[in-house]
């Protein structure tokens, strides 16, 4: 069972906006730990999408954006495209466990 | 460019040990910690531990302590994951990932993983 929670799936039509939530607790996101997001296309290794809650590495389209509030974070994808179909994982650091922790992942489907 | 190239798939029997390598290139090997993360079929990503290639310091997830060993060969810019007493639940794809930190002025974000190896499949089956 993951320390962070995410919805199992979200879907949207091409061009639409979807958001993925990542909910933590007072020992991770609520303790001030940053949230990072990774994209896993089928059969490939994770790829960094968002670091430090809302920073996009070079090469990541500005259609992807991140935000963070008290004990949760969100990833937004605007202008949804077919090649956005992938699994998306949030990641943070849990200060009680002393571990880096991942959410269970959210599958994005483009209708 | 940064590259992490892992060794190939290894079928293992229960009770055995596996040793996987991750060769780094394209950056100064000793400057960045390397982590290991695995993904079992149908499961999420799971952090296992990290090693500092500069001084060999390691930290392991409590879940794997006693069964995991991370080592490095600085001359070969390679880190190794060894996992012992394998069981069927250890069947997974194992990834190495480079840790980095983004700093802005006087403050830095928490570490994250900016480059990943291609993954190594380890099926554990009798």
C-alpha cells in the first residue's frame, strides 16, 4: 500500500485538460517534502516530468504543469495528445520512514 | 549526454542472489548519488536504496535491509545492486536512477531522479 495516493485512472478527449492528484500526509508532503512527477510510457523507463513541485526540465512541453498545497500536489496536462497516454507517478520523501516514496500511479487514457 | 546502461535480464531461482550493474557516462561519476528503484508486475515504483559513488556511502530502505548491498567501481563508473535470498515477490524490473537537486539562490529542492537506466528484468521462479 502506497504512502501517497493517486487516482487509478483519468481520461480525456484530445485537446482537453486533465489533472492527477497526489495526496500525502504530515510525514511527507505535509512536512514540506517536495513532489516530483514521472511519466512511464508503455515498456519504457520512467522519465522526469516535473521536479520540485512545479519545475519543468528542458524538453518537457509547457502543457505539463505541477502544483502543491498543504498535503497534496497535482499534475495538470492541457491540450491532451494521444502520445500522453502513459502511467504517471508522483514521488516525495517521507521523513518518518526515511524513504523516497512513490504514489501508486495514474493511467491516463486519451479517448 | 547522461547515460545509465544496465546489465541484461537474469532469471533466478528462489533463495539465490542477483547482481545487476549500472554503468554511468556523460557526467562526473562521483558527483551524483545513484539510486535503485524497482517495479513488480502490476505494482508501483518502489525505492530500494542509494549509493554515493564518491565515498561509497549507502542508505537502504528498511524493507530490504539485510538482503541488499550497493557497491561501486569508480574506475569503471559502474554501480552494482546485489539482492539476496530472492523470492517470487522480488520478480520485477530493476532501475538505477541518478539523483540530482535543483537549487535556486540559497534554497534547494528535495532530491529527484533526472536520468534512469533502461531497466533490468529479474524473474524469480523455480
